């Protein structure tokens, strides 16, 4: 029973931490969320599959993408 409470408590702490991080960011936006920012995920230097951003560019192009 102690293990169950410990697990629930740790999960609640993790969710609270994520919520606080999102709340503290301006408009809930995180910089560098494109996969092209990560050298581990994009070893070939390809553009982001969602917005077309290149690894050398700073801002995501999702604002200019039309659905």
C-alpha cells in the first residue's frame, strides 16, 4: 500500500512540475520544439517535417503554415 501511495505521489509531483513549467512560460510556448533543433534526432540536418524550419534557423515556421 505504501508503494501505491508513493507512486501516486511521485506522478502527482511530476504533473505539477510540468504544469508549473507550462504556466510560467509566456503563452505556454517553448523555444526549440521542432525536431530539427535536436542533433540526436536530426543527424542529417534536414528541415522540420511539420513547419519546414532548418536547423540553422531560430524561430519555428508553424505560424506561416496553413492547415
